[in-house]
């Protein structure tokens, strides 16, 4: 299932996938896979993404 | 130790155990001559020709175990007037041990053959006058030693492979415990996961091939020799690892560098196409003559490795490019809206 919340939160901050990936210390492909719903990130990565985007875990990863 | 690492450790131990078992099973049967015939034959010449029977047949050897054998022959004629050709007949089918016809030295020659249980090997010595100098009439004596010997390449390669497996296992085990994972920034968590899966797939490929070979070995049908086995294990396993890791963006190098893939992909494909083009005429000859080609699996394994990896990298490069373009277009549309 696609993670559109993450995608829109990233777009709202005008960040590209590569920029977000650099900030959280992963590859662009990993961010892409999370947004496409191909990969379930670890809780540590979820927290890192939330911190960069200024969102909570519920906002981004809870349906 | 965590449960998932225990699984890897068990698989690695199984791999080492199988190679050890295989080497032990083979060592007993290898390197010993199955039969040795030696002696001196008197060859009489008259009017520049071999007088009487020019063919000297040695007793037959019945093969007890299927496998790869070497047929050795060592010839020496004390006055170098007679050339000797060794015909080795397997179940009546003729094949020749080609000797270099030197005036003063007959080189030790051997023929490698894949033989089945109950095959009958008969070696014959065929004499003909030397082409180098006019033959003198009289008696000439040819000393011969002929051997049918089990190929010991299997034990050598299996022992080497076992040693290599143990060495790699020990090094991996030590590295696993001494490495500080927090300092390693080469791969992110998704890449590490896919690389782990790729390594497991490669190990399973390796095990399946080994088990298949072991099954054939115990059924006394040897599909290929040990040198080929090593290649047949190595290339598909490495290919599975590279294709699995690369297709999931886990890369085969230590960091993301798509330029490598752009170069390596076409390069591998070119190597695959060139080697296949070189190999195909040989293959057609083998098929036409209905011969047994021991190196066939080795060629197929190595050629398909280069072809498959090359194709995968080229496809991946194109799909990444399309994905990046799509992403860029969507972001532009978002900005505009």
C-alpha cells in the first residue's frame, strides 16, 4: 500500500527523495520503496523520518 | 546468537559438511591405477614395412565404478625405428591417444574419458615405420607402460573447495563478531536486508547444486568432473547474489554508484556474447559428432553468468532512469499545482 502521507509531507517541505534520504542517512531507493509501500522501515528509520519532516509516527505511519 | 544468524550458521555448516563428505568419499577411490600393463613387444620389420601383425592388443579392463578416468601410455623404442599409436577402445568404440612422433622421445600421453560402470576399456598398440628415417629390416623392441587411472582432479578440487569453504567460514565468523556495525555506513537497513536475502539465495543455490552432484555421484552417474563442479557452483551462486542484490538496489559494490552499473552491465553482456559466440561452433561440433563434452556445463555456467548479469544490469539501469524521470515529472506537477 502506497504511503501517500509521507510523500505529501515531504512535498510540503519541498524536499526531494534524495534530500530526505540524505537527511535520514539512507539511500534514495529506500525512501522510494517506503513511499511505494514496497518496504516496511524499522522503527528507528520511521522516527528519523518523522523528526526530519516534523511529524509524528501517527501522522505518517498510522492508517 | 540471534535466531536468523543461527539459520545462516546452520546452512554454512551444512555446506562445509557436504563438501567434506564429498571429498572423503572421493579420496578413497581416486589417484590409484585401476590397471597397469607394462612389458616389451618385439616388432619385426621387412622391406621397410611392419612384418606380420602391426597391432598388439592388451588385456581389457572392466570399469567397476563410474567416473572420470585417465588412460595413460608411455612408450619407448630403443632404436626409434618404430612409431607407436595407442588406440583405446571403450566398448568397442575407437578413440586414439595421440602421440607426438619425436625421433628420440615419445612423450607421455594421456586421454581423459568419462566412463560408466561395466564399461570395457581395451588398449591396443599400433605400430608403423618411423617417418623420420628409413627403417632397417630386423627386430625392434618397444617398451610400453599403459595405465587406466581414476581421475584424482575431483579429490584435489574438492579438498581445495572444502579448505576454501572452511577458511571463508572462519573469516566470516571472526569478522561477524569483531565488526562494529554502527561504524558501517556502506548500506542502509533495506539494502542490508536484501543483501542478506541475496546471500542466502546464493548459499541455497550452492547447496542445491552440491546436493544434485552428490546425488549423481552416489547414483554412479558423474555429470561432469570436479573442476567443472567448482565453476558450476561458483558462477550461478555469484550470479544469483548479484542479480538479487542489484535488482533490489542493494548494489554489488560498497556504495551507490550507478555509473558502475552503466559500465559493468554492457561490459558483462559483451563478454557473454563474445564467449558464447566462441563456444557455439564447438557445441555444434559436439552435437553433430555425438561426443561427450566434459567442459559443457562449465561453458554454460560461465557464459550464462555474464549474459544474465549483463542483461539484469542494463534492464535495471533503464528502469531506474524511467523511475527517476517519472518522479521528476510528478514533483514538477506538484509544484505547479
